[in-house]
C-alpha cells in the first residue's frame, strides 16, 4: 500500500512498529501514532524546542494540535498557547494543559498573543490554518522564532518574501510526515517515546469518535466540517 488507505490487515516495516503491553487500551493508543509522529517531529526534528520556550499551536483542538500541546508541556515549554475557532474547542484546549487559548478568527488575535507574551512574541509557531493567518503569524513570532507549517485548511496564503525572515533571524519550515520515513531511526524513537508517555499518563489520547471501518465516509465528513475535537478512530473489526 502506498500513499495511505484503509484495510483490516496491512504489512508494515519493522521501524514503524512498536511492542505494546497487553494491558494497553488498543483503541485509545490507535488515536495517537500519525498525529503523534507529526507533532513530535515538529518539536524534535523540524526544530528543537528548548525548555522555557513559548509555543503557539494553531488548530490546537485537532488531532495533531491536541498532541502538540501535550508534547510541548512534556518538553517543559515555558508557555503554550493554543488557537481554536469556538469556545467549546478552546475549553478543550485548556483542558489539554495549554496556558492560554485564543480565537484565531478574532481580528485581534495577534495582539492577544503579544499581550500574553509581554510583547516578546512566541518562539515556535505550529501552523495548520494558512490563508491570512499565515501572514499574521509573523507579527507575533519572536526573534529567532521558528514557523513550522503542517497544514493549510484555508489555503496557502500569499507568497512570503524570503528576506523578510532576515529582520529577526527567523525560520520558516515545512513538514510532511511521509518524507521522514527516510529516517527510520527517528520514526522508531518517536513511537517508543509515544508508548512510554501514554503508559505513564504524560500524554492522553482524546477520542472524538470511534467509528466502524464501514463508516469511513462519515469520519471524513466530520473532519471536513471541522466539528472534531481530538481524533476519530476507525475500528477495522467492524
């Protein structure tokens, strides 16, 4: 199978598998790997989040975003801000451990980030929205800040003049998970840490819904309508 898909049984390379104790809840753990890998790699490979640094996670109620908030806290981030479009989702984000939750649809959201950070801006931005939000991010990105793109639900936004990054020594980085399969050691290390943190309770899986594999269309509909907080798990046994 190439490029992803759905199946009840699939062959996988050894580096992308990890031994899981029998007592672990398989359904909850199934909510983690893809989202965990993307979030973990952003904070450990695309950049290295340092203790005390601040992070803004856009779309923090989604699958990747909700895991990224938790990983940032585990990595001793000094301040974690999550953005979400509704108060219900922002409450969910605060429940994940975020220090603050903001509404990225509010025109004043950049000013709110600057207020929270004492006008310093954030050290790392994890970007999943795109559109006008992409450009606005740079208004609240700190000196030496890193802007990492993992999605664009509103489209790519306007082109960025590369030399704009020079003024504050900032970096713009993209991530696409399949590319990292060329670095199997990183994949294995990430998955082993995922199981360790899950068993230890440092990171939790947040299930938005568990649907039988036969209802994959419904799962896509929920995702496209952005009505999901957490992750949808498809149960291949049904």
